[in-house]
């Protein structure tokens, strides 16, 4: 098992701390402002539905953003 795993986005993404919530997870799945065009899928598996539910919901938001050409 890999317990305590963190992606450490702030280590490789410029101004990465700006996209992290209080738990160190990127929020929301669609980047805005400086991070527009960057997508964060499946990071928050603490929501109802676990990792697969999070990936499903994040994917829907990402698809909508891409469809709208933002």
C-alpha cells in the first residue's frame, strides 16, 4: 500500500500552491487565471464515490471546459 501519497504539485508547477486547498489538493479540477488550461483529475478521493467517483466527476467538468473552448 502507498499510504500518505502526495503529488507535491507545488514542486513542479509554477505557482502551484495557488491551486491547492487546505488539504494540499488541487481544487477545482479546472485551472483558472494563471493556471487556465491545466486540468487536475482524480486528486481528491475523499469525496463520496472514492477515487473513481472523483475521476468521473472531475472528467465531466474538464470535458465541459474543453467543449466551451475556455
